[in-house]
C-alpha cells in the first residue's frame, strides 16, 4: 500500500499514558501515514534500535508527566550519539508539552492535538523533502 510517510511513535520511558498517543496514531493512519507504535515506557535505546530497523521519516515522543518530559532531551541525545539525529524528524507532544518546551529540547515539531499533529507532520515532511531535492 502507498503511504505518505512512516511515523514511529512511543510514550517515553517512565510514562504509561497512551490515550493521547493512540488518538494521534489513529489520525495519522487515517491521513495515510504508516504508523509503527512502540507502546509505552519506551527507553531511548529502544527508540534508537527501532529507528535503525524501520527507517521512519518522523519519530514522535509522547509524555504526559512533567517528570517524564525531560526524556525528550534524553531521547534526542541518544539519537545524536547514534548518528541518526539528522536522518529523522523529531516531533514531541503530550498534555504538559508546549511549543516553547519543544524548542528548548531541540525537537523539530510540536502539536497540541491529533489533528494538528497530522498537519504539522505533513508540513515537516514536505519541508524535508523539498530540502533533499534542492
Ligand atoms: C488517564 C490518566 C491516567 C491513566 C492513563 C491511562 C492510559 N492508558 O493512558 C492512569 C490511571 C494509568 C494514570 C496514571 C498516572 N497519572 Co495520570 N492522568 C490521566 C488523565 C486523567 C488523562 C490523560 C489523558 O489521557 N488525556 C486524554 C488525551 C486525549 O489528552 P490530550 O493531551 O488531549 O492528547 C492530545 C495531545 O497531548 C497530543 N499528543 C499526545 N501525544 C503526542 C505525541 C506527539 C508526538 C504529538 C505531536 C502530539 C501528542 O495529541 C493528543 C490527541 O489529541 C490526566 C488528567 C487530565 N485530565 O488530563 C492525568 C495526569 C496526566 N496524570 C497525572 C499523574 C500524576 C499520574 C500518576 C503519576 C498518578 C500516580 N500517582 O500514580 C500516574 C503515572 C503513571 C506513569 N508512570 O505514567 C497528572 C500529571 C501531573 C504532572 N504535572 O505531571 C495528571 C495531569 C493528573 C493530575 N491533574 O494530577 N493517569
């Protein structure tokens, strides 16, 4: 089946909230993305291994606790260490997350809800593909 892009998603380590993540996944699939869901409590090394295996266009980190939001930065550091930060778009989200926080940790994109995530994911993909062609 033709898809518009591959989206790897997971709730960060230490966090079991998955309702928001699951809604995002459903909307992404509805919009034509292939979604690979790693579930909850996903450790940085598991994200790295899954990116290596699946080569997604976008990886999404979901967090619902102020105590687990710092895992975004830990995950991004792990991607950098694995030499894969530039090959994947990083999106972050979850109830306590803001655009300011996403910018502070160095994510490429943030969205407040599922439908905004679809719009932002499509825009980020388009930007990335235009850059590659340029
Ligand atoms: C349901 C719930 C639970 C359930 C989770 C069940 C499940 N399967 O998810 C259970 C009971 C397990 C739970 C446990 C806990 N919870 Co809780 N929980 C909630 C609750 C009531 C709702 C969260 C939710 O699912 N909302 C619905 C979804 C749809 O939310 P949403 O933000 O709109 O989702 C959108 C966006 O966030 C965005 N999005 C989401 N993910 C992503 C990812 C990306 C990449 C992008 C771009 C966008 C995106 O799109 C979503 C869809 O539109 C909230 C309170 C509240 N009213 O919000 C507390 C809340 C999040 N929990 C809280 C707490 C403290 C806990 C516990 C620590 C409690 C305890 N002492 O045990 C534990 C933590 C367990 C753990 N280690 O994770 C606090 C967090 C406080 C804080 N500031 O950190 C809250 C805010 C409650 C409170 N007021 O105290 N919880």
